[in-house]
C-alpha cells in the first residue's frame, strides 16, 4: 500500500519540486516503487527536476479519464523503480476532478510503495489535489522569516483537513548565513510548530543538474543530493542524523 506524501509550502519557489524529485529518486534507489505526480497545473516542471524533460509523459488527467492505464506512466531512464505522471498544461484547474484524482490514487496505492505529489505555489486547486488524499505532508520552507511564517498558514489549513502527519524541510540553507542569523534548527521548529524531516543546503548542483537534463542524484552524492537521501531514509523509518553544514 503506497504512502501518499504531498510536498507543499506556503510561499512559492521554496524548493518543493527540487525536493520532491530528489527524495523520489532516493526512495527508488532504496528499492521502493515510487510514483511522482506533478500537481502544478499549467506550470509543471517536475519532469525537468527529474531529468525527464525530453521524454513523452502522460498527465494524471490522461490516466484518471481512463485514456491510458496507470502502468503507462513514464519510467525514469536512470531509476527503473520511479515513474512520473505530469500535470496537464491546457486544462482549466476548475475542471480538474478531485474525486477522479482520489479514485486514481486508490489504484496508485495498490501498485506503488510511495506516491509523492508536488504541489504548486499557493493554496488553490493544485494544493487541494496534492493534500486532500495525502497520508502526510512535507512542508518546504527556506530559512527566511517570511517563508517560515507562511508555513504556519499552511499548517492551519491542513489542520482543518485533519492532516496531522506534517513535517518541515528547510531548503537552501547556507551554513554561514544560518549562524549569522543566530538561527538554530530548534528555533525553526518552534517557529512553525512542526518536527523537522531535514535541512537541505544551498547547492549549485541543483541548477546544474536541471540544465544538463539529469536528476540531481545522478549528478552528485554530496550537498543537496545527500540531504534528499537523508530525508528519504527518514521517511522510510531509519534514524538518520542531520547533516553538518559548512560554515
Ligand atoms: N538547495 C538548493 N540550492 C540551490 N538552488 C535551489 C535549491 N533548491 C531549489 N533551488 C532552485 O530554486 C528555484 C526554485 O526551486 P523549485 O522549483 O524546486 O521551487 P518550488 O517550491 O517548486 O517553486 P514553485 O512554488 O514555483 O513550484 C529553482 O531554480 C531551483 O533550481
Ligand atoms: Mg514547483
């Protein structure tokens, strides 16, 4: 039975897509069967973060309308256990059916170990798609106070949806800036009231990998890629210490 995990944030551009791709590849490396779903209708880009931009990829609406079976989801060229359903680009978000999406997820749960859903910025239809059926939500923030404050709004909304398994991932952390802000991991957890699933350093390999149309985890074993592997291993229930940041 797949665990459905939504990757969400308050503010846009915090690194949801980057972390969704990195953690999905890391889970697949652990031998898990993983399906990624891009819920960013109209602005999809999870295929780029996964290094699958050149491949033909079905959208989740192709599958939930029954045009293609789930087994036709695009397979990752380097991580055979990992598949992707992209978001439709031309569909009006108002016309997306939450119940059809939920029905599709019921099938996904039978065939995979993990389903990671990349939510868009904001709290519209894509946010609902990603979170409505999720077993847990990873909320991604950067360390800046505005981004951390927005997490609290998301947490309040998710509480209304009765989602209680919420964890915080802090992305784009620069060790030197972190110490100059006198910010600790405990402060961040206190600010947003969520347990931490991982901290991910600022890493130029994120952009370089996307530019080379390759997955971050195929490019490097250090930095943000290592942080994604650590998050995957924590999701899978292994105790994994927080990585050290260079100051
Ligand atoms: N750890 C990192 N180090 C360096 N660059 C990063 C890191 N994480 C993300 N980025 C860059 O930041 C930008 C935004 O990242 P990403 O697209 O993953 O965010 P997002 O939360 O999915 O954005 P949106 O809200 O628009 O969907 C991208 O250009 C990405 O390459
Ligand atoms: Mg995104």
